[in-house]
C-alpha cells in the first residue's frame, strides 16, 4: 500500500506542479494615488482625493449565497498614500433602511454575523501571506495575518496587534469608512510599486458576502489565489526606523489552599520590543514576559486515550507564527509553542505558566522567495512545581517554488539548563532535537493543495524508527472535494517540543464529498461525504478503523445541519478506563466494534439567540454512550454577549467498569461598555476533574494597543465549594513607537 500511495502521490504532485506555473489572468487592477493634501480622519469623505470620481474600485461580485452574479448592494473602495501612510476610503451602500450587526465593540471581531468591510494586502505578491485590516459600521477595528494562501478559516490569525486608525459613519443609505495604516505597521519591499490586493464585504441583512476580486464559493473568502494587482503611482519608500517598545508592569498575589502556601503581592517588570530589520524582517524581543491576561483554555471532557490539543493564545508566539506552526500534521506537529512556558497544575487540571526569562525571534522575508524564522527562548527553574529550566531554539526556512508552492525546513532543539543546584548548568546528554523537510503544494487556481514531509528526532538514547513521513493531496472544485493522506509515525519519534498524541502507527485516510447547489430560497447547498480512516502497525495489525457516511445541508440563512453514521473499531494496546474516572480499566489486547449516529446543527448566527449543538449516541466499548454538547448564545446589541458552553456524556458500561454522568458547564458573560472598556467573566464546572473554575477579566484600552488588566482567578472543589487555588493579577502595558 505504501509503494502504491507514493507513486500516486508523486504523479499528482508533478501533474499539478506543471499546471500551476501559469498564474490566473488578472481582470482589473487597483490604483493608489499619491496624496497631495492631508487627510483628516473623521469618517467623512470630504477631502478632494475622495470626492474625485476617478479611481474607485467597485463592481463587487457575490461570494455567498452565489458566486455568479453582481453583489446586490454596491461597495466602493479607494486607496491613496504618502511617504508615511496608506489611506483607505470605503462606501458601503444599502438598498433599504436596516440595523447593523456587531457582536461586540471589542477589537478583532470575527464571524459571519458581523457587518464589515475588509482590506487584504499581499505586499510581496506571493499569494501565500498577507495583512488584513477590517472595520465595521461602528468603527470597531480588526487586524490579522493571513498564511498558507488563506485556504482555510484557520489561516487567519487575529491575534496580531498593531497601530492603525479608522473611523466609520452611518448614514441613511450607506455607511462609510476612512482609515490610515502607517507604512511602519506592515512589511514590504522598499521601492515596490505594486502589491496584490482584495476587498470583501459582509452584509448581515441580506445575507450577502461579496468580494472585489471574484472568489469561487467552494474556496475560503480569505483565499489569496484570486487577488488582483494594486499599482502605486510612485514606488513606496521606507522612511521610519520601525521600532516599537511595549513595556509592562504587573502585580500578582495568590494562595494555594491545598498545600497551605501563599504568594505575597509580587511586582513584575518586563516587556517586548519589535524592531524592523530591512524591508521585511522583524526582530521580536521579550524579557520576563507575563501572559496572565490571556484567556483561560476552554475545558473539554476528555474521553480519548490521548492528550488533547489546546491552541496557542499568547501574543508573542503568534506574529509570523505560521513559519513555525504550519509544519507537520495535526497528529504530528514538530513544534508546538505551548511546550514553552506552560505546564499543568495537577491540583486544578488547569494549565499554568512556567516563567520565561527571555525570548528572541527573527522572522519575515529575506527576498521575494525566501522566508526565515529563528527563535530562542529560556525558561526558569521552578523547584516547587518540579520544573527545570530549559532552552529552546527553532529555525524555519521556506523557499517559494512554482507559482504558490514552497519547500520548507525546520530544526528544533531543546537543551536542559540549570537542572537544579546539585547538577551542572548544562547537561550535554539531556537534549532533544528534530530536523524536518517539507513540500507544500498550492496550485495557481487553488484546486490542488497538498503536503509531503519527513521529520526525524535525535536523542542520546535513540530507538528504532525515529522518523515520521506524511503525504497528502486535496482536490477541490465547485462540486467535488476529495483528499487522500498517508501518515507513518515511527515508534521512537519523540519531538518533546511538538505535539504527537501517539506514535508507532501508520494511517491511511481518504475522503470524498459532493455538493449540490439547488435553485432554492431555503437551501444554499447540500451533499454527501464519505470518510475512511485506518491505523495499523507491524506488531498489532489494525488498531483503529473508522468509516463515516454523512450528509450536510447549508441554508441560505447561514444555518447548517449534518447527519453522520459512524462505524468504528478500536484496539486497546494499553489498559484503558473508558470514563477516565478511576474505574476498572478494560484490558490491553482487546478490540471493540462501535456504531454511532451523530447530529450537528448550527442556527442562524445573525440572530440574537443562536445555538451550536452536537449529539452522538450508540455503542461505546462494551456499553453505550449518549453525548450532548454545544453552545448557546444570547446577544444584547453590541454591549453584552451571554453564552453557555456545555457537555453531557451519559456512559453505561457493564460491571466491573463504571457508569458515568460527565458534566462540563461553562457560562460566559462578555460586556463591551465602549470600544475601550471590556469585562469578561468565564465560569467552568467540570466533574471529570472535580473542579470549578472562575476567571474574570477587566480590560481598559486607554491608548492604541495599550491596556490595563485586572484578572481574578479562583478554583474550587464543586462538592463542598472549598477553595483550591486563588490569584489576583494587575497588569499595565503601553505601546510606544520610536
């Protein structure tokens, strides 16, 4: 099977590599005019440059509900520039009176429910990475980084923060945006005279999503493959040093009721620096960083035999994060930044900080075709938690090939430093290293994408088969979408700075789906999907097999419904408690066939009350399971969002295993009093780990990208409400451009 798959995979790659050499034709350009008079940022387009009818970019095409007609509501965008800034004006017309939807006044809004206009700038014309800036009718801003060609919604990271300015005005038949983006905010080639660009608008009333450069509806609306050329009247020049300092001061106090210890009010000082090096490289420095204001992880009920993946939320690791995080496979990540400075508190089940002493990262473009990322970080020793200091180094390189594809290399090194007072500062035998090579395929028309890689780990006591190989190809057109993947993880593959839930198996995973687009006022698209997954190794044979048949319906209202029949086989190579509650485990060496039915439903996200539900019931090892999970939300204008995450698993197993009723309830209240004052309270009750967690956070954005935080966290035993651990943190940071 392996030889056959290699042959098929290489033939797909060679065929698509030749096909992608020709770029898509450009149907029209945008022009940026050199500004001759200053702009007053007020959301009123009364300057001469905006009142001139020439140079507006309109004729937006629908993306949803269809992609074959002009947008029902007109949108126009115009661009100007001077030696220091990019200036944007946008007019979003309406066909009738309406109310606009904004889920909150918090920066970095996201989701199909929000009205908004978004500007996408691919400053190096690679149709792979881009900057994104958005504004909604109430003047709420968002900025993000696009990576991997924008093939999936996950390729947009809104965690990137930077200084830029925008104002919006709501008029009777339209709303208007005026924005200023400093050239120091973005990376571009000095002397460049053209970028790639696109604009898109979300109109929640119709609902309609439209784009200036048309994008087929079977691709993501953030796809960069279809962007057009933006031509500047004069070449752009870099005129500023592009240095930002972000110092912070913080204070913390905490108490551990289980161990009877407390931390007196402890001050902390640290900060970050962002230094532009050349036209497109950025040096990020951090000293004694503090991430106490970062939201807590959303807990899950873990019924799996393996570790659960939690996404990175810390700002320092996210800018140009795709250079490091995009390597590998979701089941075999060579680098996972949460291995640095995060550990697990066994008393509460919560992830806690392990102090980072310093960090340095150089990332960005070296030339139009080369990207580089280099990182070094040092963590501190924590005797009470039993954590020894470590040093982490990462090197990532990407070279563009053909039209949009690239070849990449990653090297990860973890060294033990300052183990404890009785051992040497540096132990040359306590290392873990990884070296990997990758090829990422992205055709010009975006129909073919894929990946092939080989990674290998290096340690002092190296076992057999320390490498991992993956080959994957995806084809996507208007109706058909299919993929095939082969993954081989060696038994001694051990990237301790990565994320690999299990090793020593091979995985074969094909899937295919088809979409119908009926002429209907109710249904937008529908169609079947078949997915097969097989895992095996040479010693045990088949260890897992899944065969799923589903049908998905997406409505014109943006609601969705999916029904899936699942047939599953699981072989236990270790003893396993199916409820993870301390009951009698099922013995290793036994196999189980299970059949379940799964329903998923997401209601119209534009409604004030919406739900996202998932239910699965059927066989579970030797017994049965009924699962209900999801989220309910109530939006009160843009000032309050009240939501409830919940999960209930009813597991019935014959003796001597335990039955279990597992609850996880997470109410959340998010208040946005103004565009600069927010209060969020998050409560999580999880009876699987016997914990009740309360996290409440007050944020005041007193200046652009500068904040004051007050964060209170508490953990209790749910049965008697006795406290476990409690902390209070104050933090103040300020963004200073030099």
